């Protein structure tokens, strides 16, 4: 094995490590994105449930009149 072979082996090993790190980052980013989407969906469900149980009020705290449908 000469110096060129050793250098080529090290370059290839570095390339493999870089690809593995890139793949890990992509997997973490995808998991983070799924987690954020799930948290946002839970928040929207929680807000919707809270609004369904609380009466609507105006700025002065009074309940607005019911609409005639």
C-alpha cells in the first residue's frame, strides 16, 4: 500500500462519515418536523375545545346578543 492508497482510503472513510452525518441530520429534521406538526395540531384541538366550552364575550366582558337565524 502506498501513500496514494492510504489517502484514498481516508478520503473514502471521510465521505462515508459525512454521508452518515447528513442522513442523521435529515432524519432528525424529519422527526422534528413531525413533532412540531403534532404539537401544533394538539394545540389547535385544545384551543377549539376550550372555545367550545367558554361563552363568547365582547371586549367589555359582556355576552353578545344571540343572532336570529
